[in-house]
């Protein structure tokens, strides 16, 4: 049919929102996007490759359109289509301008997918650090070291833990900047916290914390040898040179190595780090700040806090940031209470790979925490007061549970002792090439912090040497590794004793005797134990070299002190904040003694001697607690 003449056609319907057509309605974001994109795109000043793909631009416009629509609905105003278009275009211009001012290395374009935190968005400078040889070596260092031989799923490494910690630090500081703009958090602050979290474990050696125990043990042996030489010469103390050498071994920590390798990394990446704004000026020394965030002078800071001189004494020991940014030093390695992103990551990551179905909700903490002033006037991280019990029960008790269940499991202790013995044999046979082609032992590479030799000390380095068995000098160590680690011919457990606690009126925890004193006391009771446990089998002589004593301290992270007493809590209903001097629910410290018997392989099944040793330990332990005042829950009955 022919269309009717123009004069007979019905007039066009009034557009929605026009006069007389009912209440105005907002136009859809898709329509606005089609009209807003050309205008916004014409006014871009940055190159297309710097602003991302067309798809990213489309997503940006959709986001701005949605935000503008929500704001208009919230305001309840009658917004015409043209007005909404202008509002969206203005939002797009602002977003593009903000994005154009961000350096490409600070844009969150590094997006690794993590089994713990999911898809993580991190600035590109993180990937620059990750793609270095110094950082990549952490792929070859297991997070829990020898613990993977007891919990086969715990083969995760320091590499991904470090990236996860960087992600949590980045999100925590970003959230504070959004919620508390008065803190004046800069991009430099955010970058320093992120890079410090990323590099906090950079210096871990092979088998992580177990290697520290190995080095400290060498220090004790060197001290004993030096004191014996001094005694032969009629001297009362060792020389200053010998004391300095021994202290290098006794005080060595992986944090020192992390700071050392970090300085090497600064030199390698000087240009990109300066491009993202890191520098030294009146606001602070960014490079010193990163190092201090990793390894803050905890004892000095605690002394200032206890004496209430933290505000005035801050600048005397901290170079990275002024006291107004003191809270930043509680993000990565919290010297005040130990509540930091490092623990947030490894608590959840370790529990996942250990198969332990328990976790702390760090997301709640990170979204609820704020920065307030403590009694000294120093800014500190403050969780809500209503989360106090959650912190204790779900974080601090979780730490104790992980130590008790996994990190200090009796079989883990056995394997660590065997592996330390193997490392001592390797240390005499393996020479690592350092700076200038100098050959040195593994322990020397660690205490000297040789930039060439030390990074070679990984799990892969040690295990490959023991497994290939191509070096005849390592045959004895390789044989021990095969027997004890691979074939699981482990030393026997003599006793495991949970030490009693003092009652609330006591002066402190039960004093742990020296390890040598435990072995000496056990051997002194051994004849009586043999008499009490007669057998057709003749009495076997046991020497001190066959016995090993290990002490385990299971606590909230600060020994016998309750970290909750160091936290300033804030109220969500008012501006008030306060701390707690004592919590009756706190059980911060549990101490345990393990005693092992390490006879020759062919005597591992000697149950008679093992039973006599256990009885001898019980006799010794009863003498230790007979005069002590203990709580009713004391494990005295186990004896």
C-alpha cells in the first residue's frame, strides 16, 4: 500500500523526557557511549599506544557512562539526554587525563594469576624487578624448605610468595590512600611499599630458615674452638679479631642478605626506578626506605616506644621517611606488633599447600584498618576494636597452629638435623666461585655476602650436587642424604615435652635449660633408668654425640609478649582509640623440648635402649619442675 500523504501522517511521538511525555528518563549508557566516544577521542593528547587498545577505551567510556548515570539517579535530577552526554564526556576527559599522567611503569599491567589471591593487578615496575636473575633465583628455593618431605604438597616457592606479598602491600596502601587522603600518600610511598614487599625475601638461601640454623651452628663451633685455643694459651677471652669473625656467623640473617642483594638490584635497575619517581630529596630517601621497610631496626624502635621517645627519636635511626610516615614501616615487616602483609600471604599460602583448612581473613583487616596517632603522637596502623578477638583467634592462634603442626613437627625437626649434618659435610668439600674467581665455602659465601657466590646457594644447587654423585669428595654427604633423606632412615624420638607455664603471678615463662644441659642431665639419669628397666639385653653405652636436643618456641610472633598489647585499636562509632594492657585470653608462648637419639643405622630398631633413654629423660624432667609453680593445664602428667 502507498504511504499516506505527509499531511495525513501522524505527528512524531515526543521523545521520552520531553515536555508533556511524563517524567524524564536517563538515556542508556550504550547510546551515550556511541555519541560520547567521538568527542572524547578527538581530544586525546597522548598517543594511542600509551592509552591502550580501542577495547580498553570502550571499557573506560562504559565505566564513565555507568558512573555518570548512577550519580544522576542519586541526585534525583531531571537530566536531559544532552546534559547526560556532556557529563559522560567530561568524565571520559578526566579519566583519560589522569591515565595520561601515570607513568607506564606505574600502570597495573602486570597481572599474574595466583592460586591464593586470584588475578592480581600490579604496576609494571614489579615485572621489571621480577624479570631479573636476582629475583628469578627464588623459583629454586622452597618456601618451607625441608617441610615438603613431610607435607608433599608444600613445594611452593619464595618466588610466588614474594609476588603475593607485593600485591597485598600494594592493595593495602592504595586502600589507605583512598580512605584517608589526609595522610598525603604519594606514588613514591606506594611504590616503596610494593617493592619492599616484593624483595623482602630476596636473600633467602637454600632451605630458607634452616640454612640460618646451619650458619649459627658453625658460629658456635668456631667460638668453642677459639675459646679452647685461648685457654691453652692461658687467656681468659678470645681475641677481638676472633670475636668479630665468630659474630659474623652467630648474627647472620637472611634479612641482611636481602638488603645486600637489594642494593645490587638498585644498581642494575637504576634507570627504571628513577623513571617511576624514586629518588632522594626532602621528602625522604626512597632507596633507604625500601631497605628499612624490609629490615627495620626493631630493637631500637621498640626501645624508643617503651620509653615514649619514638616521636623525638625517629629521625635519629630512620632515614627513609620522616616520623609523619611512621605507619608505613608497619606494612611489610611490622616492628610494632608483627601484623603485616608478609604474614597475611604466607599464612594463607602455606595453609593451602599444607592441606590445612584454616585461614585468616586478611581482606577484612585491610579494608577496616586506618591510621591513627598513638599515645606518643606517632601515626600507626589501627584495626577496629571489634576485630580484636578475630585477630587473636584467627591470626595469632593460626600462627601457633602452623608452627605446632608443620613448621616444628617432630619429623621435620629430625630431617632438619640430618640435613644440617649433611650441609656441614658439604661445606668442607664444595667450593663456590665468587667475585674475581675466588673459591669459598658455602658458609663463607653467606657471611661475606659475595654477590657472585651467594646467589648460587639454592635448593637446586645443593640437591643436584648430592644426587648426581659425580664428586668423590661428596660421597660421604651423598650417602648420608640417601640414607636419611631419601630412604627415611631417621633418628628416633626419645621424648617430646611441652614445658609448663608459670601461673599469672609468676615472673615469666618456664626457663628452658641449655641444650647441652638437657643431654648431660639425661645421661646422668641413664644408669638409673637402665636399672628400672631390666632386660636380657646388655646395657648399651650411649654417648652425648648420639643425642640431639631441639627447643621449639611456639608463640604469636613476639615470644612471651602479647602483640595485642602493642596495637592501637579504633572505634568505628567515634574518633576514640585505645590499647589493651592485658588480655586474659592470651596464651602467647608455648615451649617444647625434643630429644632425639641418632645411633648407627643398624641400631635404629633398638627399642630397649630407646625405652631406657625415654625413662631417663622423664627422671631428669621431674627434677626440673618439682619446685616450679605451674598452671593446672601443665603437661606434667605426660611425664
